[in-house]
């Protein structure tokens, strides 16, 4: 017999704490702002300990990281520096706010950066058996340092410069949501039955990603916490009809992880749709993240929320314009006119970094063989992997990728970093990318003065629409 033990219970009787000077981080504030509507709809609001950005200011100043000459130096200084005794006691007290269940301590240690999920800043987990609190505290402290160090990453710096924001992230502690399963072989594993990212709505449609577990490898001994990766599942557009938002048919086989008579994903799906329909009745466009705490009890936890801007677009008039390409896949909804084009091959391109620093609103064309590949090898905050971090294209107006095949679209946060920067991404499948570039009159590695219109609309008709036109 396959068994399961629900982890969370009665969250409403547990504290939600804001610790440290100054305002809470944007991620915590996003949850606070939507709490009333979410609870009314039947979602669970997570318990948390928000350690404010101001709490870590002394640590960062004394570490010398803010004056470091390089990212590597800043990271080394942060990881080598120590918290004061009082800071350590505060972090430990925050970790102990959450009463451990009988399997021990299982905590998410998340970065408190932006309200929307971006996947740029670090995050992690702290877990330990019941009697090994020293191990738990050590993991909380080390992960907090990793989060602070990630604020000096290329992606974080490029994003903050583009958005005009400053300051360091805070840290959020919260329970790891899910159930403990015993497999038919007697092995125990702790996992979230399902995770969902949702973006909507526009023209009666929404976009969502979902997958079993958190990252697809969430066992009891080494629980992954990157629920934003959603097991590498593709982002999918879905027509909202009569309050039905998502269809989890692809998740139904995961019932084999537990007793099929008890583990009813269909009921969990229906419960999610009913709750989300009630919360979205106001018509507000939102980015939302959910974790399924218990498929048996159909309890869904809202882990992140942010208001979203989804423009209502109409396709540009062709009016005799030359269509350079139709998109096979897109991330983002926008219509952008560019005056300059830069073509880059799929590899680290230092020339592109300099070009991006000196130019704004250009069209970046990337040549590569495939998009996606192994979803678990994809870096956070990048187009495809670490060859193209945000500093390569943060000032671009749009990105068009010419590729032979699309194996897996980035699922992390439904491409929220690109949407937040207002950069639509178009993927164009072609077997003759070199010929196409020559036909368009562009050259690899050499900027071209060419006016183009890039149109991307994930909410347009039966299929997402995207194309590149000569302006």
C-alpha cells in the first residue's frame, strides 16, 4: 500500500512575520496585497518569515562586497563574511517559527526580490532531521548569503540597471509545501504533487505552466525548491471557458506515485479552477504562482503574486511591407519598431555585450541549432542558457531566434523576466538560417541600420501570433 502524510495544517493559526528594519521585500508585499482576495477564493496564503532587505545592510557594508571590483570578488567576500551573533540568533529564531512535522524541518529559503517571478536571484532550501537543528541553521545562513551574492550576478545587475531599481534583496523563509509519499518499494519521498504558474487574462485566454513536483526531483532527502522550473514543462496557452483555466491531463499519470484511489489529480484540478475563477472575477491581469500542498485535500497554496500588464494589440498593417519571418513560438506580447539589427551566433559574444551597453531598442537576431534541450540544464534569467545572460540583450527591443528545432520553450516563471523588461522573444524554425540572414541583408557580428517591426501576441486568436516585418 502506498501511503502519504499531509504536511501543512491550519496555516491560518500560524504567524506571518516581518523581521528587520524598513519595508518588506516586493515579493512578500505582493502576497500581502492579494491575501484578502485569495483567501476569499479559497486559496491558502503561505506562512512566512520575511527578513527585510534592511536587515542585511550592515552585513553587506561590513563585508566590502558593495565596493568590490568584480562579481567574483563580491561573491567571495559575502560567502566568507560572518553574521553577528545577534543576526545569527534572529535568523535561527525565524527558522524556528515554523513547527516541524514528524519528518523534520523542511524550509524554503527564497529571495525577496521582485513581486513577479523572474528566476534571476538565488534560492534554496534548508532541511534537517528533527534533532539536527544545527544543520538546519547552517543551511539557512549559507543560503541567505547565496541570495545576497546573487544580487551581484550579471543578470541581476543588468535587470536592475534596466528597471532603475536599487537595493539588496531580503530573504523569505516558509515551509516546503507538499506530502510525504511511500513508494511501492518502501522508499520515502517528499514532494509537491503539482506546481502552477499562471498569467492572464486577455481576450478570454491565459497562459500557464504546470508540472508534477517542484523541479521534478523533490525527494525527501534532497528536496529541490525551484518550483518555478516546473519540471521543465512547456508554457502553454489555454482558452478560458466557463471558469475552466487549466487541464492537468498530463499530470494524471503521476497518480502512480501514491494510492490511485486517494490521489485524485482531477479533483485537485477542478478545485484549482473553481478557486482561480473566483479570484479572477475582478478582471485584474495577474502573474500568479501556486503549489499543491495536498492532492487528497485539494489544498492549493498561493506562493507568489504580482499585477501584470498585458497590452491589447492588433496586428500591424502589412500595407505592402515585406514579411521577413513568421514565428513558430513566442514569449511576450508587444509590438516593437527597431532601427538597428545585430546578428549573433549561439555562443558567448563579448562584442554583443558591448553593443548592448551602447544601444537601445535594437533587434537582436540569434542563430542556433535548437532551443531548449535538457530543461534542467537551462540557466535562470537567460534566453536559452548561460551563453546569453541578460547583459547580452537587456537593452534590446526584441529578440528573434532562428533555429532548426524547438525542443522545449523556457518554462521558468513563464518568461517573466523578458516580459518585465518588455522584450518579446520570437522563435523561428528554419533549415536555412544562413541563407535567410543573407536574404534579409544582414551580416553576423556586424550591426545593420534597418527598420523592422516585431509583432508578438500570445493572446491573438486560436494560435499565438508573431512576425517580423520590414518597416
